[in-house]
C-alpha cells in the first residue's frame, strides 16, 4: 500500500451542460467513460479525506475545466466547493496498492495539495 489516497472524478450533468454550450460538435464529456483519478495525501477517516478534497478542489476543478476548454474566459468565474460537488461525481479511495516495480513519475509536476 502506498502513502496516497485518490479522488476519482467523473463529469456530472452541470459540467456536461457547460461543455455542450461551448461546442456544437456533439462530442460531450461522458460520465460513464473513463474517469480522471487524482492522487491525494493519505488519510485515516472519511472526514479527513473530504477535508483534503475541500482544500484541493480548486486544483482539480481547474484541471477538469482546462481538460475540456483551455480558454479560461469561458470557465465559470466563481468556482466554489459546492459547485464542484454539483459538477462532478466524486469517489474517494483511501487504500491504494502499487503493483508496478518502477517508480511513479509525474511528467508535469505542477500541482500539489
């Protein structure tokens, strides 16, 4: 087991609505598709896990917005934790096992919680 936890993020309907308003290509985020998984510090209780997410939600929110549309002027101006919870389906995982022999490498290393 590694000393990390994870937040599994899938788009919810408000995010899909926002994305569809930006583009008429009929390509939309898929809440049943592959999620994005963000590693977080490890925690012992569910309350600690949600507190970590409360502290770092802005980083995840912006990464998800940028993943769909890089023009920040099209992003919602006031992004709150409540809005984040409405826009995404969130699952926290406190137990991660690393089955790989090599080290974990971050090719961008730009986010930290």
